[in-house]
C-alpha cells in the first residue's frame, strides 16, 4: 500500500516505537507521550523532511524519554519490594491496560501490581521460606526486565558509539517497518532464529528446554528422542551450573543460552545440580549435538472404526519442511497410507484448528493431495502482477469424504488449503464461523541463515481460485461449530494496519496466461486434460448435514454446557464480574465432525446405490 515514507507512516512509527518500549503500558504516563502519540500533520511533515536528510533526532529524543522511564521504574521497584517484604497488602488490579496511565500515582499502582503478580507466581513455583529467597525473587524479576530495558539504554557508558548507533537503528527499523502493515517487521538475529525453528520444526542441539528461576537456569522440559532425554541422566528441575567447565552461576538466561549455542564443537559438557529434599548432588553429562525434530509440532494421526472400515483423523500443527526432506505433505501421505493398511478408509478429517501457517509451498502440496491439477492460490503484488500457484497431480491421492476442521486461529497457509478445498468442493469446512483472515504475502529473509539482515515485508495478497481473498474475511465455515477460541477477539481485522479485502476474477478455467511460452505447451498437453473441476456434490447435501448436526448438538447436554461456559468466558473478558468454574471438556468439535463425516459417508453410499 505504501511505496515510500510519508506523514501517515511517521505518525505510526512513533507510536510503534513507544509500544515496543512499553507494550504492557507500565513505564509511561499519558502526558509524557502525548506529543509523540498525537502528532499534527505539520509536525509529521517536519519530521519526515528531517528523516529524508538522515536526521533521526526525533527518535533519539524519544529514546531519552524511554531511558528516563526505565530509570524511574527501577527506582520504584525497590520501593515496591520493600512494601511487599513488609507484608503490606497489595491491591491487585488488572494487568491488562488499553491506555497509558493518567498520572504518576496510577502508573505506580500498575507497576506495583505487576511486581506483586510476579512475586506471587514465583511463590507458587518454588519453596520461599526465607527472606533471602524472597529477595531472590525480586532479583530475578529485575534481571528479566533489565534484559529488555538495557537494549533501550543506548547512553550506557559500556556501549561503544557503534553499538549505540546499532541499537537505535534496530529500533527505528522495527518501528518504521511495523508502521507499514500488520505483518511487515524487522528482526534481530535471535528473533530470526526462533522464527526459523518454528517454520522448520527442526534444530541442532541437545534437546533441553530451559527457564530461569530464583535458583538459576533450570531444565523446564526435555524434548523426546533428543540426546538429553536419551541420556536418562537429566530431569526437569535440574539446575545448569557449568557449561564446558565454565561456571554459569549468577549468569542470566541469555548468556547461558549463548554459551550453549556458541560452542562450535559437536559436544557440550554440562554440569548439573539437583536438590533431593535437603540434599544436593552435582554431576556432569557429556552430550552430542544432533538435529532434533519437534515432533509435537508436526502431525498427529489417529483413527476410529466405522462399519466395514475406518475414519482417519490428521491433526496438522503447521506446514513444515526442512532440509532433511521432512515435510507436511509427505507425512500426510504416509498417514493416509497407514490408514489404508488398517482398513478401508471411509472418510478423513484434516484438523487445522491450531495451525497458524508455515511454508506456502507445503500448503500448495497439501491441498494437492485431495484434488487433481489446478490453481490453488493466486498472488497479486502491488503492481497488480498476478502469479498462479498450481498443484500438478493428474490424480488425487485421496478423493473420499473429507472435512477440514478450522478455528479462529487457523491462519495463512491453513486458510489457503481450506479455501482451495472448499472452492473446488472436495471438502466441507467445519469450525468457527470464520478463520483468522490473513491473506497477505510476505517476502522474508528469516530462513536464510546467512542473511545480513532479517526481515519480512508484505508484497501482495493471496486469492483463492474463486477470486476471493482470505484477507480480513477468512474462510467461512460450511457448518458452524464453535471452538475453544469462540469467546476471544481474534483475527486479522483486530490487528494494527491490516490490508483491505478485495476480489479478482476466478481461475477455474486456467488459461496459463502467466506462464512462459516455452513451457506452456507442456502444460497444455499434461496439465489441462486433468484439470480439477468444481464439485457441487457436498454443497448440495450441506443443508441436510447442517440440520442433522444441529439436532444432535441441541440434544447433547455436554455441548450445551460447553456453549454456556464459553458465553461466561466471553462475559468475563468483557468485564463482567462472573465466577468461572474450572471445567474441562472432551474434544466436542472433533466428536461432532466425526458424526458429520459419518453422515457424509452414508449419504454418498445411499446416492450411489440409488443411481
């Protein structure tokens, strides 16, 4: 939408800088940031002209305000600590704030509430039976807050001028990039690393999940099939005291993590300490770093018997792909083959409720499992240039009754798959009324480990084969089935600066207009003869399927209790003083999806017999 910096983006960028520094709204008062949050057009134009001359004084001055607010909170933390240690009652107020504090007193109350909430949470996690341990809680909180605060203290005497300039430039780039739209962003090297792990679902290491407590950096979890887990020598709660013979006592979480990653050797020697009642023991473990697959973020396959066959259920958490050839497409095909070995596969549920996206290439391949050749998604950039992304498979790998189960947080690549299968009519969508609504395209350098800078920038929008975009509107469910996310305000429309939705012409009859003439001949001969046609079979049965489902659910006491509980959660979120019971429910959405699928199987069978 924006091709160059203008007054609108300047206003947004300054707001973004403030929100980076104070996302919880516990550092600033309203009057302190008023001049930055509500710039006049004249002031914005003046700042724009300064920036065009490489004069970033406004950001430097704003950062001075950030630094003074940090120093104030650090002073206040000691006052708050003293008050809590003296066992004075702390009035616990909400930790979520939509606006900045009106004055210094209200700001102090917010800060006190956050410090006290951390103090109480640590008391629940650890045995705090001495004043020394109580003080350790505040030291830990200070260390955690300081980790982020120090990045803004660019006038720190320990920093070289180059380091100061680099820190300020990073936050300016973050602020300006986030002013463009909801998904453009600039990342630090550590942030890029975390994103890369999420996309590839694989990393090299020893398989320890660490956290920081008053006792130091401790083991929070061990990843299955990892060197740490397979050693049988490490447990949750063990304290990391040494790495390769170097003490970690007193070091913060970031430094310990760098010591773990920074060793270029394939092995790491850990010194660990474990408390058993009043006794403690120390030992060392040598672990070899290996590629570790995050299996819990991949695919979960299960099935249940039905008539003379089975119903398959595949839960896919992301559209992953890594350098070892592991991918969502291959894992789904393997799961389907495994189902077929167990019996006749009568129907399939693809569960994307907790899937927020992944690699576009995998979304196209996964959609292609369930259809023949055809356009899966169309991309259009800011110059209105269109590119058609196709599945090339003359025969569907699976073409039986299919349900795609979605929720409010099914996003991006999930929406591409759900929309494509819905548009072609080969699946019915069951779930929340609509999905997240992310239909924008980002170019990114995050997956390039050798990139000099890490960023993602929005370059266009996606459209389904029907010409609709999932942007803002998401994918509308064929059969509405509220999920656990029903009470929550979730979706692209609620983010800052989302792109608008629009529509283009459909591409069911693929004219190959975007292809080079050198390869168009091959597509005419091998692709077009097996083009997926739009199927209306399941849509024609939809009204009866909805009627059957509504009848079942209206008589299902557990589901009605679930709905009442969700309504209470929403009322509580809206500020009503409602007491909530700590209830857990079975996976009612999956249960009813299986029932809908059984109806689809029976209806298909009856119609085949009738014909």
